[in-house]
C-alpha cells in the first residue's frame, strides 16, 4: 500500500521538478527570457519602460 502511494508521488515530484528546473534555466540563460510554457503557447515576453511611482502619494 505504501509503495502504491509513494512511487507515483515520487515520479510526479521528479517530473514536475525537472520541468521546473529546465524552465528556470531557460528564463535565466535565454536572451529572449522565454520558458517552456512560452514556447508551447507561442508567446513572448515584452519589456516596457518602468514608471517610478512615489508610494507616499498613493494613500
């Protein structure tokens, strides 16, 4: 019974972990910062100029 729960959980954790690690390294080392889900969905990351906001004037 323990093996019936442990082995699938271990396999699930390993596959999700490996995919997460690969995606992380793709974002870090690729120039276009695209990960696995970006490549599968044919999307891309678009950089915009950030606007500085004075947080004391928000309230």
